[in-house]
């Protein structure tokens, strides 16, 4: 292809140069992470991009309630190659749901609605609207059927649609289950919630979000991709067919992402949102508790989902997590409220685990860096693993029970099965808890074609009581 000589291309080159200079200035001003941690983050991103083939990733790391690292890797555009930059906007997909949920909570604080109001107060013609609550919409326990369960864009979604048309087709039909009896992810819930925001506030949803959330948090670059495409200085979204090369992904028709996946922003803007969650600076503490408490079904089962956000445990720490996917883009956002940390990862390819893998590995890195004992135990677990690959152990660091477990036959089996795996590509702690007076830690060890789990239990005196390895499926 011939190089472009037009004035438009000249302006684009100048714009990308300006973005690169801003990125360099931003990187120089960041603090809070050691050089070793930054290098490990770079290595994590590089490894995952290499193994998944995703074109690019943009990430932000928050530590001690401040942005500690912003960086981008790979190509935002493949033809011609345009390097990714931290200031570029990526679609965040269903992470947008947190903002719709927050709009509802802000209106609840003003007394304009309540979480346990029935949907019929605002949209009386929806199926069983006098039974379904706003809380059930935000927690995916309403029974309204999802209008987009596919992981691609069906032909009908290339055409424009209205929110009311979506409700005609999916929320004015029989429910998939009785309200509050099951958890089932449904984008339809948030279309309904978005319309409730508009009716209760008297303004369009995006105007409310800009006025009440984006402006106060100085999130200056957010855009609504439900109505407009990303600009010439933003990444292109890609997809792959099976293991084929990246292809430019189609764009959903206008209206399909309303209130459920319509936002795009740089990683830095999403990090500002995370900092507000860590500091609880936008909502009242009671509202944050509502948002971040997992909803329980009528039969007592927990859902591990609050209001627009997953409520999980990561390496024994409370984690507020949500992924996002729209055509051409995936994202993952992890907030660690008890550790004052967060991780934002944005990728310009759909149907990919790259964003999730990078985010979780970085989150585990942050948790390790905050806990000297965890770091020490991780290093010891790695050393024992290396010894077992060679068919030996240091019996002085094991209890009598553990030493009786590691017979010559056991050591031979460990060596024969583990040595061929080679050097681990990743070694991360995934669980930590106390039981029976012992410290239990679970590790996942990744290789190029296999992963294994380690279950390690340690006595109060530091000796290892259990070290078992099993295949991870």
C-alpha cells in the first residue's frame, strides 16, 4: 500500500505524535509502583498478547487510591500499524452497567425512586411489572430475557433499534423465571433501568451520567458509542474466526447498547471511576453497601453479584469485578476495596480472554506486593515445585506427616510428570484462608499447554504440612 500523502493523514500523524508525547509525560509522573512491579506488569501484558494474538491492550493500575501506572501495548490499528497509546478510548462494554446502576442509586438518594420500587411505577406495560423490583433489574434476578446472549453480532443487530422496541420483543413476553428465584445475566434488565433513570430524572441517560458522574470525577474523554463511532485517533475493534487472522469487527446498529454497554473511554478515565469507588466519594456509604453486597435468591443461594457488579474473592481478598464485551472490544475491571487498589484492562478484540487474564494476574501481583508473608510463601512454593520437578525435596522444611507422604515412589511420580512441563510461564496465588490452625494457599501454575493447581498447607511454625499438585481443567 502506498503511503498516504493527504492533509488528513498529515493531521493524523501529528495527532498520534502529540498523544505519544503526552503518554511519555504521563509515564514520567506516575509513582507508587516499584520498577520491578512495572516490569512484571509489562511482562504479563506482553505474554498474554503473544499467546492470545490480541492486537493491543491499554491498562491502568491504581495503588493507594491513586493512579500508579498507565501503559499501552501492541497496535491500536493493524493496517497501517498504529501503536496503542494510553490516551486512546476503548469500548468498555458491560462495565457500563456500573454507571447505570450508580445513576439509579443517585436518584434513590434524592428520593426519586427506591431500589424496591416495582418496575410498574415507571413502565407498567412490561411483563409482571408489578412484581419485578428495580433491585432485581440491577442484580439480574428479574426474569426478563436477555436480548443479546450471543458472542457475535447477529444480522438484525446491525440495524438501528429503539429501547422501547427491545422491550417490545424481550420484556413484554413471559419471564424466563419468577422474579428473585434465579440469577441470569440479561442486558434487557439494564435497558429497562436506563429508561427508569430517564423517567425519574427528566433527562436523557447520557446527560445524567455526564452531569452527575463524569463531570464530578473529571472523566473528560468518555463517549457514547451507541450513537457514534470511535474516532480516527482511537483503536479499531477486531475479531477472529476460529484461529484466523484479526478482521475488522462490525459495528452494532444504533440503540442496541443503550444503558447496558454504550460507553468508551481511556483506561485512565475508568481508573478515576475506580478511585471514586475506593474513596466512596460519589455516593453515600449506604449506597455503596447496596451496590457491593451480593444479592441472595429467595431460596437462600448467593449470586456473587451486587448491583451492576460481581462481588468475588480473589486470593482471599474482596474483589469487585466486571468484564465487558461489545463487537471488537473486551475489557476487565477489578477493584480491591480493602487493599485500595484497582486494575483496568482494555483490549481491542472481542471473544478473547486477554483482558481477563491480564487483569487477574496484575491484581494478584498487587496483592503479593502488599503482603511480605505472601511473597515469601510464593517464593517458597516455587522453590519446592522446582525441587519436585527434579524428584527431590528439602525434608527439613516439611512436617513428619508430609515427609511420610513423599516416599521415593511419590517423588518419582512427581518428577516424571512435572519435569516435561518445563519452566512455568506463570505462578500465582489464587486462594488464601485459615483452617484447622493451618495456613492454606492455593496456587495456579501455567505452562504453554497445561496448568496445574498446588494446594499448600503450612503449620504455625512455618513447616509445610501438605504440598499436593493436580491438573487444572
